[in-house]
C-alpha cells in the first residue's frame, strides 16, 4: 500500500490534472490518452445512463468527438481545490471542475459545475488515471446540507451527446 505521498508525488498528480484539462481543451489527443493508464477508464456519471470509455482506443474516440465539434473550441476546464490521498496501489484525488464556454465576444458561459473523483497509479514512471469519474455538484457530495438526502441525482443526457455515447465500446 502507498502510505505516504511525498511533495514530488503531489506536484506530479496536480500536473496530471492540469495536463488532462489542457489536452482536452486544446484537442491534443496523444497527451489526453497519455494521462491514463493503458487500461484506464473515464466514467461520466452525470446522466441517467453513465458513459464509460476504457483503454486508449476508446479514450481517443472520446477526445476525437469533441475535436470534431466546432462548438468545443474555446472550452476551458478549470480544476481547483484538489485533495490527494494515498490509497492501496496508488493515490486518489478529488477536485472541483468548472467548464467555461467561449461565447463569441462574451459574456462567456459557465457550462459545467461538478467534481472529479480520481484513482491514480504510477505507470511507466508517471502518475496516470486508472479511473476518472466526472460528477455533477449534486447528490452524495452535498449530503451534509439541510434539505439534501445525498441520493445520486441524474439528469437526461443532452441529445447533442448521443454521438459521444456511441463511441464507448466498439470492439476494443
């Protein structure tokens, strides 16, 4: 078990979170895939049916979907309030994510307010995601507040993402 993460580990993990955002927002497919372990998995757990992309081919289809959509240009993922803890076989991280969308000359729009839950492992000398969950800022994370029952809340998947959901499993 990894019982202690030193300062270098923590900095490398913070940089991994930044590399993910930069690669996704600039359409850098290779850098995006290299953020994940060879069998790494991205799980978008927001909608009634979650999305799962596992392995390099599926992750390439994920970023490729966004690269091919003109409205994705100008998107920025802002990651903050990162908490990193050791866990069996690696580390886990939790962080806030807000996604801003460029809208002409402005004002720009906050498109997403959520959080990431990450499981990380060292592979080929670098920290990488073994599993990354994308979650809304709702449900269990707010369970301690009055009026919140902590139940996982979902919403219908926007029709614009139907094509993305089709990229999940293609015989990988």
